[in-house]
C-alpha cells in the first residue's frame, strides 16, 4: 500500500500547482465597455466611471522558490508570468509573486502587475488553498490611463494555465 502522507516538498509542489492554476489565464475575450457607478454624496463619485475590460491570461512561466527550510515553509514563493490577450491578439503581460505566510492550511500574499497598452494596473490579494472557484483581486493602483484606477479584477480558471479576467476599473 502506498504511503498516504505527503512530504513537505509534495505539498509545496501541489500547492504551487493549485496557485498557478488559480492565477493562470482564460479563454474568452469581450470588448471594452463603460458604465456609470451608483451616485454618492462626493463630487468625485458623481464624475467617476467604471470601465469593464474582459481579457484572457495564458501562463508562460512559473516557478516555486524554496527559501529557508527545505520543503514548503513560511516565506517560500511562487512566481508566475502570463501573456494577456484580447480577441486572440497578445496585448500585454502579467507578473505575480506570491509568498506563503501560513501553512496547513496554506495561505499566500500575492502582488501582481498587469501591463496593458494604455498603462499598468497593480493588484494584491490574500489567497487560501485550496483555491476558490474564482477570486476578486483588489486593484491597488496604476499608471498611464490607469493612474487613478481602483476596483477589482475578477478571475476565473479556464484550464490549468488559462484564466478569464474581468477588470472592473473605477476612474
């Protein structure tokens, strides 16, 4: 009978694969759209608009970085690179670094940047393993056309290395 206890390295690789699948890219792409947000008392909210952008991310590289104690331990990292597509054409890329801050159950702090034609969008999120069916990544900032961006990126797995990304960008 095989050993049913997993080794720390096996758990690390399994967790890394789960996070990679969670953060990897999607299949369908929709056109850019805008909608007005609900009105609020501030003058900024009255002038704010929400841009909805649906894209595809396809993982191109990933690596698990074993730091400190051998095997999965606090501070180990997962590094992922993806290409971003619209209508089947590559329009940008995405990079993310996740750091393990809790084990059994595993939890990671992930920070990433999406580089798009009009600028960059940064985001960060706490991820718990096993990963949820979808994750909303808060937008923490941006550059270029996204220099005042807030909102979130809704991510949904579409296979092991692909993910649907729906940006909800409040300007």
